[in-house]
C-alpha cells in the first residue's frame, strides 16, 4: 500500500506536464511574424486564424503596400492584427462575411477658391453645337417662297405658287396642274437643305461640330489665315494675319426653367474672304451676332448673308469661237464673252443638344460594362 502511494506521487508531475503540452498543442490562435513580412503575406497568414475563429475572411482594401514593420512574437491573432494596424496607421472594418483592412478616415482638406472653381466646372453639363453652312441660289429660294423669319421648332414656312404642268418638289410632295397657289406649310429645316442640295441649287461648304461646356466659349473656323504686309513707324515690314472663311463663336449656357432645361445661346457667325488688289489685300466680311433660347435638340437658322458670284461665259459658233486670236481673228467674228452674275445666300442651320456631365457619362459607361 505504501509503495502504491509513492508511485502515484511520482506520476503526478508527469501527468501535469503532459496535460500542459497537450493544451499548448491545441492552442492554434497564436502566431509569430517577422517585421519584414509584407502586408499581403501577413494578411494571408492571419486569414487562416480569422476563418477558424470567426468564420469570416480577412481582406486588405487599403492603399498600403509595404511591410508590417513590427515583430510579432507568439501573440494572439487579434492582438497581432491590432499591432500591425496601429504600426502602419491602418483601420479595420467588420463587414458581412469579411473583415476589411482600410485606410484611416481623413477629414477633407479645405479647398482653395481655384480648386473649388475647377470642381464646379467639372460638374457642369456640356452642349454639342452642330452647324451646317450652305451657299444656295437666292432666286431658287425665292421661287420656293422660303420665309426665314418664320423659323420655329426646327421648321420653316414656305409658300410656293406655279403655273403649267404638274410639278414635284422633293421631299415636300407638292404637285398640281394649271395655275395654282399653294398655301403656306411648315417644312423641317434639314429637309429643306437636302432638297436644295438634291436640286443642285446649293452646296454645303462646311459642317462644323463642337462640344462646349455650359458657360464657356467655343470657336470654329473653316477657312484660312491670310497675311497682309504692313509697315510700322520705323519703316519695317511685318505680316499681319487675318482669319477668313466661315468663323463661328458660340457661348451656350444650360438654364433650368420650371424643371425644364433650356439652352441660352450667344452666337457670332462671320463669313470673310481676302481679295488681292493692286495696292493691298481687301478682306470682305459678312457678320451676324444674335442670342437665342433653344430647347434640347432644337434646330434653328441664321440666314440673310448674301454674296454675288460672277462667271465669264464664252458663247458663239462651236470650235470657231475658241480659236486663238492669231487665226485671222475669227474668234472675234464667231463668238463673244458675257458675264453672268448669280446671287447666293449663306444659310447656317444650328442644332443644340444638352449632354450629361463627364462624371455622369463615366458612371453610365461603367454600368453598361458591368451589365454587358
């Protein structure tokens, strides 16, 4: 009996040390990491402990991409994570299904007036201005009875009268016979311009398009710059350049009235050309300035700028009229020169369209990419 008691007393320390070793082997919540361990590698190691303990994943959503910069020596995973976050000025956020490592909250710095103005400008809507410039035969426009003063809602009023056989003016579908007076009717401006071009009574000389931020100025020039030599007070000759061609300057502004968006449009249109003379170069200019209020997608017209096209025509007996002067002077006996003057009118149609801000377009583009 005495021997059994002594044996039990000798086995107790062995049993205690065995139990402690078993408990230590079961403790899987402690870990050690080197301070040179990268943050992403540390997250992968810590994630195993987090999953076993909470059932959630651990993800790094911060902008930090360096080492943990602190040694972890046999610490519980929660204390180890807190130490890493504290050392690198990071935070954590508990979400459904995961724990996120995030950047700390930073209060927004006070913006300078220049920065604030740039942000407001970036949030402004934009306006697309599309113009069509056409030179049309003025007599043809008179025959159609075009009245530009009636332009409204993208349409213009015409009134055509004619006599004789049936006539069809595409695409207006006007037909009759005998002597007829046709009442006024509204025609879309774009259809009228297509008709003029189809009947070869005019030609489109430019179709500029420009995208302008609301309240800003847009500039379009279809032409060239010409130089005129001038002399200064010292007698030195220098070149002065002038812009010619079709020049359009627009300043659109999107305004809201009764929950509807309208476009306040200031527009200046100039048609100019340089004509060399014996002494200098003459710059001929026709200019129009106006201010309009349009709705989104509306089309209007600026007209009334005229010019005269003079052409030289040789008439007479074929072949003989074109002989050189030294062939017995027959060209003077068999032909003659005449000059034809044709009045042309510059017609400029303008369509304004409101576009979303760049930020709104970016969000829609990303949404479309996700949906597709």
